């Protein structure tokens, strides 16, 4: 006991009982922000926080022995002596006052309403001296009152006392002792724990516990030694506290608990915020000491020599001591900061830590105390203990503060310990992970490194940043640990990066990719495919085929996903990994197209294949291509043409590589032409590749066969013959025109005209070809002879004998046409002369109508009759209302008028006129027809002039 330290965690403030309170104070209570005093003269006084009198009122006529202020309701329960009604009835009464209801008793005084008065002793409950009193609020308005007597009995009153709905019963203790002087009830204490409702009772000879839930209540003796004084209290954990001269004892429901050996007579025992309060009388000196014990931390929080204390209570967060001379002391607890400053000045950091923990201070305040303790230990160079304190501050103290200290001190072991704890609590950042791993590597502590990395039991949960750990392990060449973390965390890209870039383990990397889910495998191949293609092209292509088709182990693994088969990756997604390896790309795409015939990306695939097939040097892009030897390993061969210049004759001699390259080029051309044809089925209008790109590729690489095929499919016949013209392939040119220039088969006859122009400007003897061309021009009447003559006259190597027979036949044919036209002209002239005479006769001579029958009904003609100039006659009744024109001749006349109107309308449609001129073999005949029909006349100002000015023959 003498080893306990003393501190001044409290401070005293002096006060006095107001002078208005004159009687001796017999009892007191506190609650609801008031202190209530009961005096010997029967008055009850209420004091406020400033210890000022609120008001007083007479509660009993003689004396107030006990009182208690209820907490839940503003009720005051008192026990005191009143006047006796009769000699048989005791004057001891229990009264209940409602402090919230006041009524005036005079001009200057008021008192609370007394809601109930009960006689404590009745015929069933004989009178005895009251030695203790306690009230428990069960559930308002129900209260439980326990009254301890000097005969060992406890009178109990339970119920709504204000309405007198109560029940009374008594409890008996110390059955072994009949002498009531030896067995008074010196202390009572209620214990309510959940459904448990119990009552402690203390006598000089025993400590008993009654279970009030059972009927009748059942008691048990906890100890055979009690207390002769009224030094009894209850702790905040529902423990009974008893003060004896040798020690202070704690009791629980199962018996005596811990005891504390505080010597001296315990006049008062109390409990305040986890502190034990004792007023102890020293029998040797006769002085009283008030001590406040912190039992958890084994210290005396405050000690004060006091005069004789008559009452002790707690209110307003303070301890109030009322002395016998009516003076009072307020014992006020200092704030936590003041306490800690006091301890820090004495370097009592361990006490400070225990203090903040026992008083349930917030975690931030506790961490601050721990930090200061750690700083103190650090300054003493006690690094191990300092670090143990800093570890407790994790989560509240900035880690960089601790890390910087131990970096400066070069205490790598302590720093490692701190960083480990930081990771265990999940508060480490990426930098902390890097630092911890660097500590492990500097210490070369592989065991701890493995424990740190491999101690994660729960999949997906890590106490460190995975990528940071991998980077740190790679940097320190701990590849095994880095691979372990990457694999466990599902960081496939990191796992493969280590295998490929650090360890060059290509076969293991391919096996790992093959073990992944298809979607993950696809992502990893996209990222590391370039490296894999460079070193293991065949195996990589196998994996790509498995990913992109419905075959292979990867697809079987992904078959559980219902959407996988409909979402197979496209080969186009992997083109970039072949950027330096076009030969491997060509192999991959060929294998894919052989397996998949209806790929959504077949247009892009065919475009890529065409570019590979038609590129002369297979430069896609124009970089060197790595080829594969028989063992599957790589060797770099230059695919560009190797030529050596012979100094003796200056000729370029192709070596063996050039011969192989030429064969390869021819084979790829064959494949390219096959692809152009197979990817453009006859039933489809558009091919399964980009036509424009295909044409450009063919032109860039001088691939004539492909270019001819494409032009012919696109019906660009002029471009087809232009290809033959560029290569001076006369036989092919004429054969092409025979195939494409036949109008009967949908060809373009104008090709023969282009062909004639070509030979006319050729500048060499081509008589045989020209004769064959003239035969087809003459057969289809494609060009007039004058145009043929003008065209061929530009070639000085052609003689007149080439076109002699052609001209003779054309002149004979033209002579026949002229003769036919002359006879037609004469015929039309005779008909025109006859018509003019008839018109003149109609204008100048009378007409005699001699018809005797009606043209319409064929009956005899009678009056009234109508005669027309066309020599038709009708009954007027047969004509009806239409007597202006002949019914017989009107349809023919109207047809002529309609035709004339149509011709006039057509004369305004210039586009139609020019279109007919262009499409006609002989444009002059179209113009002559327009003049002959009178559509174009000399007097026309609009359309005719426009036609004459705009036409170009």
C-alpha cells in the first residue's frame, strides 16, 4: 500500500451550508442537479449548484432520518418521525413528495405536494429502529423501497406508492443470532443486471444476497463477516463495496471478490467514475483523511486531510463532502490534459498510458501519450522499447514520423518491425511496402520475406500493395517471390513479365498462358505476344488458334461461360504482335481462314492476307523477318534481295537466296489471285475484301493478273485493256476485246474504238491486228469510215492496202443507202404534192356530198343531216351534242395532235436529245430525224437555238 504513488488529479473548492439551514443535518441525497438535506427539526432543504438555498419545507414534525432523490422522476422519498395518532401506532412515516408540483403555504413560503404518506410499522410489521434505507426505481411509477432494521429484518415496499398500489413483505437475515443489537442492517445495495434483480444486505455478522425475482425471495449468505459501520456502497459494475478497518472488500453474486488493504477505520465509502472514495480515520492520531484511489492503475489520485465528515455524496460531476460544522468541500477532477502534463513532467509515461486507457479516453489522445513516451525512450536510445510504443500509435500517428526517426538512426531491425505491423493493420501505402521489402533484401532475410509474402491465407485479401511488392522483389532479383505474389493475386501480366523479360522462360510462359481462362489468356497474349512470336512462333500461333476458334483446351475451359462462344476474339485483335514477323502472321491467318469460314472480321483478315501475298519483299512493315530453323529456334535472315556486282562483267548475279525469294513471291502471288477470286463469289455484288485496297496493292506490286481480274469484275473494261496496252500484249489485247467488246453479251463495243486509237498511235507495223479490228468494227458498225481513216492515218507504218477492202465495202454500202434514201425522198415528194393539191382544192372549190346513208347508223339519210369535209355524213340525232368533228376521223386526228404535242415537248428536253446523240452510232442521223419531224425549226427561238449552240458532234 505504501508503494502507491500519490497525485493531485483533483482539486478542492471550499463552500458552506447556507445559514438559513439551522438544524442539524441528519441525512442528504443528490440527483437531478440538486442536493437535498434533511434536518433534525423535520425540514428538508434543496441546494443548487452554487450551494445556494432553493427553498425549504417541513417534511416531518420531528426529524428527517432518511431521504432519497429519485433520478427518473422528480420525486423525493423521506423517512421521519411525525406525531403519533395513538399509543399503538408508531409515528414513523414514509412520505413521497412531487417536487415538480408546488403549492403556496403562505405569502412567502411554498412547499412541494406530498403525494403519499405511509406508516412504516403496522400490526404485521412490528416497530424497530431503522438503520438503513434505500430506494430503487424499477420502471416508473413502480419503485422498490428497502428499509433495514436493527433486528436483522428488511421491510420491503414495492409498487406505485403515489396511488398506494403496493405490496409489503419482509426479509430476514442472521437467523443464527437472536440478539438484535448484534444484527442490525448496516447497509443495503440493489443489483440489477438484465433480468436479475437482487438485494445485498450487510450486518455486523454477515453479507447476504436476496433474489427478489423468486417468490418468496430467497436469500443466501455470501460471507460470515459483515461490517459494524455504515461504510457500504455499490460500484458501477454492480459490486458491493464494504469498508472494514483492515481493508476494503468487493462482493459479487458468487461471494467475496478482491480486497484492498487500506488500513484505518472507514467512516465513508463511495464510488465515483471508477475511483474508490474513502474517508479514513487514523485511530492513532485521530485525524481524518479523504483518499481517492485509482484501483486499476494502483495510485492515489488525491489525498486530503479533512475535518469530521458527516456526509459524502456526488453531484454535478463533483464529489461533495459535508462536514459536521456545516462547511463543505467540492472535490473537482482535473481535465485529462492537466493530469498528463503532471505525469509528463515527472516522466511517468507508463502511468499516463495506463491512466488514459483506464479512463477510456479517445484513441487519438492515447496515441499522443504513446508517442510522447516513445519520443522519451528514443531520446534515451532505448530503441526497442520506443518502437514498441510507436507500434501502438499505428492508425493515429503519421507513419513517416516514425520511419524518418529510425532511418536516421540506422535501426533497420526496428524499422522492419514497425513496417510489418503497419501492413498487418492494412494501413501501409505503396511506399511502405517498397521500404519493407527493401529492408528484407538488405538484411538478406529470405525467411521473413517469404513469411511476409506467403502468409496471406485468404484469397484476394492482401495487407500490402501487390504491384509494389512485385516491383520491389524484381528490383532485388527475388524473382521467385515476385512470381508467387503475382500468381496468387491474379496479376497475370506481371507473372509473364517476370518469366519473359527477367528469366527468358518462354516455354513456361506459354504453359501458363495455356492454363488461364480464355479472356485472361487473350489479354496476356496481346501484351506479350511480340516477345513470344519472336522466340516461340509456332507455339504462340497454336495458342492464338485455340483462342480464336472453337477448338483447343482454352475454349474448353471457357465453355462454362454461355457468352464465350459468341464472343470469340478476332484475329484482327492480335495483328500488332506480328508487326516484325509477317511470315508468322501469314501462317496464322491462313490457318484461321481454313478453320473459320464465316468470321465477322473476314474482310480485315482478307485485306491483311492480300497485303502479305502481294508484297514483293514481304515487308509488312518493311523490316527484317525472323525465320525458323528445323528445331523451332530462331535465326535472322534478310529477306531483301542480295545482289553482288561482278567486277569482271558488271552484271548483277542473284544468289541462292534471290532464287528462293522469287519462288516464294510467285507462290504468294498464286495465293493472292486465288484469294481475290474465292473471296468474291459470283452471287455477291461486293467481295469479302476492300476492292480499292486490293487494286492499290496490285498496282503497287505490279500484279497484272490480280489487277485484270478486279477491273473485269468491276466492269472497268477500259482499265482492263489499258493494262494490256501498257504491257504491249497485242494478242491478249485483241482477245480481251473479243470477250469484253461484244454488245450481244453485255460488253462495251467502244473498246474497239479505243483499240483502234491505240494502234493508230503505236508507230509500228500492226497491219494484221488492224485488219482484225476493222472486221469487228465493220460488223458492229462501231465507227464511220471517216473516223477510221483519220485514226489510222496517224500511224506512218500502215499502208492504204490495210483498209482498202474495208473502204470499198463501206463505199458500196453507203451507195446502196444513198439510193434507198433517194427513192424514199421521191416518194415523200409525190405524197406531199398530192396533199398540197387536195388542200388547195378544199380551199378553192366547192364539195358535193352525195352520200345517201348515215355513216353511223347506215340508214337512209334524211334531214336534219350534218356533212363533214372528210366526205362523211350523219343524222343529227346520231351525232348528239358532238357535231363539231367527224366521229370516224376524230380518233386519228387526235392521235396526230398528241404525237405533235409530244414532239414539241421532247424538243424542250435537252438532256434526252444529247443522250440520244451520244448513244447513237451515227449522231448526225439523230439530228436529221429531229429536223425531219419538225422538232427543230429555223423559226424557233428557244430550244432550237440552244440545241444548235450546245451540240458538239
